[in-house]
């Protein structure tokens, strides 16, 4: 099933409101420029990228999507002159600071893709954030699929995320 991505919507602001009587304020998380790298036929993994900002200290604790059975937050970093990628259990978002999910850094890996992600597709992502108090906030995002050669706002392209590569 394909979703059309609203081209005017490069910025998504979502504030989840809990219907509880505890009165605890939820973090307001801002998601900007969410995009997914389009794939070629038979490709089973791709990356999702975006900028995140929260008004309170929170952590990104999970990501899910109907487009892939496995979605994980990954970190890429240089180890012995080789770029290595590994899953991280959570990603801190310090209050008021922008955290960039970009090629070559932190990003969301979508794995075991059942179908090709084509340029222009909208990939729904569900991001779950957790505050220091244990309260969770869920943010729904529509990430536009861009071709490998497409430029990304504030990020450069590093090719496919298929394993370790040298820099």
C-alpha cells in the first residue's frame, strides 16, 4: 500500500497529550525533514533520517513501521578506520538541542523490507519517546522516500547502509 506524501509538509510538529489525571506535562517533540532512502528491487534494508528536538530531556526508545518488520535506531562511527554500524537501545534528546539522524551518524534502519521503497512513497514511522519520569509519548511521522542521488537537507549522502565501509 502506498501513501502520498504531502509535498508541502516538510515539517511535522506533534505534541502527544495523555488523557491522565496525573497532570504530568509531556515533552513536545518536533520532527523535521523526515525522509527514507528509496531502495532498488530486492534490497532488504534502508535508512530513515530526520531532525529531532524536544522541549524536555527524553530518549527515543523505539521505532516501528508497517513498511518493515524490523526498525531499529543505529549508530555509525569510525573504528580502526572502518565505518561500523550498531543498534543502540535508545537515543537521548537533550532539552532544546537538535539531534540529527543522518547518513553516517545516528539513523533508523528499516530491515527485512517485504517490498521496494520507491521514490515519492510516504513511509509511516511511529516514534516512541520516554521522559525521565517514565512517561511515554508517541509521534507519528510520514517520511518521504528519496532516491539515492537526491540531496538531503543538512546532510550529505553516504550511499547505502549495508554494513561497514571505509572512509
